[in-house]
């Protein structure tokens, strides 16, 4: 119930995630991915630490509700900086631009690790931090706009990149980045309850999808799989196929699956806000349906010469691997009606506790942040239509024009998408610059300059003492003379 404890466990989540991503420590790629995730999150964690220190120094308390009261009382001088630092921390942990790039590489960990991180723990911590901090952030007029802009930009870019990936777990990783961006967009539009509810439903369908990808890789006796390894597997893996369909429909926002209720609530908020968000929301919906149904059709339908298909001898996973997926798929189907309960939970957490300061009565009033929008036929038609459009596009480019997914590769377009529209090149350049700076500090400033200064000072002192040694020859007469001269000067000074 306070920022200090949240920070401590925030760091422990980062440590545990580092160990899980690097679980296959004998693989250089897993060690590199774990280190990238750990160091990138340290960048964001430093922002959280600074925000915590500012909160303690300025407000003298860390308890959430006491802070809400102090902020509601008008103490806003440090809020812009505190809010900016908290948003920076959330961007690193929840993989938002510009610090999202560690998450796709985190797929090097075991598939259950990926499902856990993407559905329930690590990447959702940033959204949770902003939800807990929202009464502070929303007091600064421009901070919600920043959150919404970052979320919309990340959601759109990640969804577009997910449409081009071949590795099944990487498709889902960029999907997670995109859906976290949707949660950020909902927060920025002051729909905190909607953001938390999408976090809740996203956990079910994304965990199910990751474990389906794990069952596919298990059938190949590999740690991961891509679209070249599969094809036409729906009869060989019927349980995984049905669970994947349920989770995919939920992700695409198809009624009555759980994802419809949370995703369409975000589309509703964007539609009523208007402007660029009213356009970005439906586009993200189209792309989301496209990449997940592209993955479905390439994996379970069709027989293409570029794929191994049934020659890979696929088989259904045992009960230990298929039963958990079935439970998660059931959640992706059925948790939609819980939306009002989630709304009440958020309302209680943000404004339902009585104010505990002496002389202050009542509860905090944060209008509009918790309630979920009611069913809207216009938004329903728009969201369903966009999902159908994305699914139709995926069907055409995977089933009708079955070779399209392989024809466009190998050229400049693939290079653009593999570099995340060039952002990975920028990140690599920044990292290389930091490494070069570290080497310069270590080898030049420290070893050559500083060590040279210390060693040179010792040699210079020794040389100076040798040159001045004639002044201390050990003759008693010289010492008595200097003592008398000094005493005379002191006496003359005191008698003047």
C-alpha cells in the first residue's frame, strides 16, 4: 500500500525475470537476452528510484492514499517531474517506446516463462505502477496526453511489426507490446478501469496463446517454432487448435469473448475522444486481427511447399501441457462479464477508502477514472468490422495467395521490419556509444590520466624533497637561527 514496498518488489520482479529469461544459460543468445532485459529495465528503474526519493523528500510520506490526499490538497510543484519519472519507469517495465526492444528477445526463455511474464507479472508491472500513481499523474494536464500518445504509437508500431514476424513467440511478443500500448492509451484517456480490465482479460488469452506456441514447439522437439516448421496441423493437434481459436478470437475482440469487452471499451474511449485516436484505434484492431489470424492459418491450415507441414510428424501434447491451456482458453471465453467487478475493484483502490488525515473528511473524488463504458452499437459494429477485415486479409494472404508470406522476404522491406523501422539501429548506436565511453573512461581517463597523475604526484614529491633537502642539513646552528628569526617575527608582529 505504499511506494517503498512497491519499489522493492518491483526490483525483485526484475531480478526474477532476468533469471528466468536466462534459464538456458548454456545458450549465448539466452544470456544476451537476459542481460539486455536486465540493463534496459535498470534504465527505467533509476527513474522510479528518483521519483520515490522526490516523493519522500517533498511529501514526507509514501502511503498511496495519504499521497492522494496531499495532491488533492494542492501540492503540485514537484508533480510534473515525479510523474515524468514514473512514466519513464513504466515504459521500461511495460515495454513501451522507446524502451520496448528488450521484450521480443526475452523469448529466449522457456515458454512457460514467456507466458508468465507476458500475461501476469513483469510487463504488467508498469501499467500497475501508473494505475496506482494516476491520482498524481492526472493532476498535471499534459502527462495523460503523453501517456496516451506513447501508448497509441507503441500499439500501432508493434502491431504492424507483428504482422511480419515468422517466429511464433516473437509474433506474440510484439502482440504483447501492442496490447500494453492499448492499456497505456486507455490510461491516457483517463479510463483507468478500462486499462485494468484489459490487463485482466489480456492475461488469459495471451497466456493461452503462448502455451499453445509452446505445445507446437514441443511437437517439434524444439524450444521455439516458426511458420516454416508448421502448416496444416489442426487435425494433428485438435486441443491446441481449439484453444488457439478461442484465444485468437478474444485477442481480436470478437463478441462474446473476453477481449471484446475490454478492447472495445478502449475503442469506445478513443472514438469518443476523437481526433487521431479515433483513427488509430480501428487501425490497431485491424492489425491485431491480421497478425493473430495469419499465425492461425499458417500454423493450422493449408499445405504450402515452403513449410514442413505434416512431414514434421506433429502430435498433441499430453494432459500436463494441454489441460492448463484449456483452462486459460476457457477464461479467455468467459471472463468478460466480470468487467463491472473489476471496475468496482479499481474504484475501491483509488477512491473508496476514507481519507485518513486529521481534519479532512470524505473520500477522494476522481470522476470517470474507474467506470467502464456501457455497450455501444456503433463501437461494436466498428470493432467487429475491423476485426473481420483483418481476419479476411490474413485469410487471403495465407490461404488464397498462399506463397505471399515468402515472396516479399529477402529485400529491403524485410530489413526495415527486422530493424523495427530503424529503431534497433538507433539503439545499437547508443549502446555502442555507451560502451566506447566506458572503455575511454576505463582505459584513458582512469588508467592513463588518473593513474598517471597519482604516480606522477609521488615521483614529483620525491624529486621536490630531494631538491629541498639542503635546507635540512642537520646543523644545530641553522636550526637555532631559524627559531630565533621566527620568534623575532612573531614578537614584532604582536608588539606592532
